[in-house]
C-alpha cells in the first residue's frame, strides 16, 4: 500500500472527494476494492489521500454510471483512455454497443407505455376482479401482452 508522510498540496480526504464528486464514500471504497479506482496514497496514520487524477477518474466513473455504462464497460474505457492505449475504434465499439442496448430499452419502454395507457383507459373503477390493470399485473395470466425485459 503506497504511503505518504508529507502532505500533498492538493490532497483530498475521502469525505472531501465524496463531496466534490457526488460519489458516496462507501462507493469510493468499493471502486478501490474492485480496482476500478487506483489505491490512493495513505498517510502514516492510514488515511486515504486523493489527488486531481483520482478526482477526475471518479468523476468519469460517476458520469459513465449515470449514462448506464456497466462497471466492465467503464473499466475498458478507463484502460483505453490511459496514455499509450488510446483507441477511438475500441471506444466507439463500446459506446455503440451501449447505444444499441439503450435503444432496445427505449423500445421496450415505449411498448410498456402503450400497454399501460391502453389498459388504464379500459379501467372502469369497479371492483378489483374486473380491473384490467390488475389483470396485466397478474402473473398467472398469459405473457403475450407484456413487454420483454432484456
């Protein structure tokens, strides 16, 4: 484990890094554990110290997660973005795959929207046994009208 005994000019404690990036402290520790975020320097007392590079990496991870990228995709993007590894072709392939997945989810959500709108419009407000909304949620009925969840 790297240690530092003198203070770094731009060193941040984990709480400050969390506040600046909007990433929960436990999530930061998890990203370190799975080696998505490099192990930080430590003080003689064992406290983590982060610099601008870790802050930038963590902000990248947070934004990629917001956009729906998986941790494996983010790991690949980080590796491709390292000095000497840049390959726009490979980055494009990862992003294109993610775009296709996103479009499939949008198509499923549009099907779900149409199904729910149609079902809700048929709802008379009578008792539950006659409610079309409950009917589509009933797992014992057929699956023909349900959108896929890929």
